[in-house]
């Protein structure tokens, strides 16, 4: 079964969308871009809420739109699921009835629809809340029910429209981990719109960056975020990212280097990424001793002035691991002068374990 194929052009009030996009079966693609880039327009075309001036949409080998022959399948018959910022649950229905609604609307008998709904509520961790109405649920619980509802009709494509944006800082990490697990287990084809680099890294196989209705950057999630080529991706990729596998102390890279940190709902052996801000990284001329738990040698690739700080971009030293490429440290101009930093020099980066978060990542 094929995934998603889209080619569309649309002109509206001075804005033009013109792009082609394909998503493989079971792949998750994150769509990033500034406000007005065309992300909502793209979702509207895929969901059937917008008709492009020209183009075609195919999901799972089924043609949903083809302006050349007049084909247009309406939104409610497309088999496309949506999880948005707000849960948008039916307030008068229980959690169970909300999740069973989609299959029932597609002709599935009540008993079978409710059985599937109970299974999905269990998958998202709210089986005990099946009888409650939305007003009796927290925001995080409502979003879990909304995810189950989006998956219940077994959509050929799941659209994730900033699903974590409305959650508080305590609920978002758990929901992010849940999305990663549930989507992977279901081998669900999905398109994720987000402004958060961490969402893209944890949930997506691939990243597409839109600007003014066109794709300006695309590639594997870590590659785009570690080596941004557009102004927008450079702004949001304000995190240092190291891939590997989770272990008892944090993360182990492919070449066996261990990084210490605190895990965010990830099990030992799972694909993972260590995440920390450049402001947490200190730079040393010689290997530091003492409190930092994570120390690695790098070569200075570039110095980027950023107001009151200078961003030190790293590259792999001559005999060092490639995973340090693109890592960054923010230091003061005085530190640049004291350390005599310039491209080509080898230095040491150090970051405390308390600054490093270990997140599971989509595979």
C-alpha cells in the first residue's frame, strides 16, 4: 500500500502555494515554517477543506483529488484523521463514545466500534476514564482521548496540527512520548505541523521546511536541525542534538561514547537523542576536570556573533566522532579572546549531566 502523494498550486489574496510532497507508507514527516508559510493551507488541501487551483492528492493508492478530471472526495469520506492543538471532543459524549464515533460513522456496528475504542483508550493510557465526558478530564487527558479518536477510523493519513502546543510543560513530554510510541506501533503514516524542533526530532523521520508556499529545505530530521540551511530552521534549531540509544546513565552514541543525562520516558536500548542548549556548554582549551560529566573534543568550525554572545560551531576533529558536527556553545566575546578561538582550533566542550535531557526518537 502506497503512502501520500500531493502536488498542488493555489493562489489566494497575494499568497501562492506551489509544491510537491510525498510521504512513504508508515513515514512521519514534520512540516516546519514561519507563520504564513503555507502549513495550514497544505493541511486544508490534504483534509479536503480547501480546493487548490490545480493539483492532485493520493492517499494509500486512492485518488482524493485530481483537478484534471474533476475528482474531489469530500473531507468526511477521505479517511484522513486530524489531531489539532485543541482536542475538540464532543462535549455531550463520553470518552468512549467520542472514540467510537468515527468507526460508527463508517458503518462499523456499535459493539465492534466500542471494542476498538476501548482498546485505543487503553493504548493512550486512559482506559479508566472511558465513561467520563470531556469536562471531567484534564487538558492532557482530553488530548489523549482526541488521539484515540483520530486513530479509531484507521486513517490512511494522520494530520498532526501542533498537537502539543496547548499542553502545559508537565503534560507535553508525556504526550510527546505517547505519540511516538502509538504512531510507531500502528505504523501510521502522518504529517506533523510544528514550531518545535524537539517535536520534529522525536516524532518525525523527515523534515520539510516551507517558506512562502514552497519547500525550501528537506531531509532527515537530525540533519536538517543540526545543519539548518534556511533562516527559519536556523532559528528553531536552537538545541544541541546527539543521537544514540538510551542506557542506564543516559545515552550511548553509535561509536560507544556515553553521555550522562536524565531520561524522559524512554527505555534502555531505545533509539534516543540527547538534547541540551548551547548556553549550557562551556568551552575549554584543555580537557576540564571536576564537575562536568560530559566532555568531548571538537574542532572549531565557525564563530557566529549573536548580540552579547558568540556561538561556537563545532566540527569533528581529525580523528574524532562525526556526531559532534554542528554542536554549538554560546560564550562571551571575552571568552573567545581569552581562549584565542578561531576556526580550525581544537578545544573541549563540556556540559553538566543536569542540563542534558534524553528523549526517545522516532525510527
